C-alpha cells in the first residue's frame, strides 16, 4: 500500500516536472526572440500554423506525431521531448533527495532557470540579463534554507570566480563572455566561495572533456567557439546539490595521504 502511494506521488511529480519542462521549451524559444512567454499560442516555426491543443501534450504528442508537424510535416527537434523528460526526472530526483519541502522547490526552480540559460546559450551564445535577474531571486532566498554558508562566504563567493574571469578579459579580449561572468557572480552568492570554486572546477573539467571529444570526433576545429554557459550551469547545480559531500570527500582524501 505504501509502495503504491509512493508510486502515485512520484508519478504526479514526474508529470508536474514534464509540464514545467514544456514551459522551459517555450521560454528557450521565445525569450531570445522577444516573444511574450505568458501570452500567445505556440506555432510551428516552419509553417507558422498554430499548434492545436491535442498536439501540445508533452512527450506524448511528439511520439504520436513521430516528430513531425501535423500541418507541414517539418521535423520537430527531439530536444523538446528530451527537455521535458529531463525536467520530469529532475523534479523526481530533487524531491526524492530533499523530501517534500520548500528547499526542494527552490532548488528545482534554480535547476529550471539554469536549464533555460544553458539552452539559450547553446542557441545564441548569449545569456539574457532578465534570466540572471530571475536567478538572483532563489539565489538570495537560498540563504534562509542553507544558513550554514555565511553571508560573508556568499559575498566572497560573488567575486571569487567572477572577478578573475572579468580580469582575464584584460589579458585576452573576449576570453570570457559577459553573461558567463554575471552568471558566476549571482551563483557565487548563491553557493558561497567554496562551492563556486567547485562549480568552476567542474565546468572546466566538463568543457575540457567535451572539447577533447569534439576534436576526436572532428566536429569542431580549435578555432570555433563553444558555449561555456552549459558547463557552468552543470557545475553550479552539481555544487549546489552535492557541494558539501564532494568538498568533505576532497579533504578526507588529502588528509589520508
Ligand atoms: Zn509546420
């Protein structure tokens, strides 16, 4: 009976996450094009025909239409159902990890904003300022949920990575994007200086691995830019959720030797 209750609750959370994921897709498409995310119907970007309600069911509609627009048969990006499924799993994972409380909800909202930032950065190589303003709301709220990270540690965190990134631009012009710098400032306040350093380390490691992979697969040359934002977002969310155990493990490891 208890298992059934858990199954029903997590199914509900998964569906909730999928619906939020559907909204994230809308935001990723509309924000860079300056279309309101609150009003207006979704339309096919190819034939501009409004998408009927029956084709707006997350994941299911994509599978039912076999990834093609009902009107013009243009292929729909598999990214839409993937983002929906990803957000659903994210919701299940975070509520399972934190329990059914406000902490889980705030962390989930951070993860959602970071997902939008990462995808818009992939599409446009920029991070819109209004998303950084949106991120600053949970970034400040989180202080009440994790008071063990002091206000001073958070203020140092604001500058710990953003300032070196900013100064790097004087040595090599446009080495770091302005959006990336602002993202690491807001996130630095959210995480505190220890965790924002960890976030940067994870971002450098992940982007390094990705560059090696892309070079090996000959998909990119050394000349072309890669969006750094997605790797920063990956580092930020990892440090936010697992920062404490990772840093404890790190110190435990070096005390042994
Ligand atoms: Zn179409």
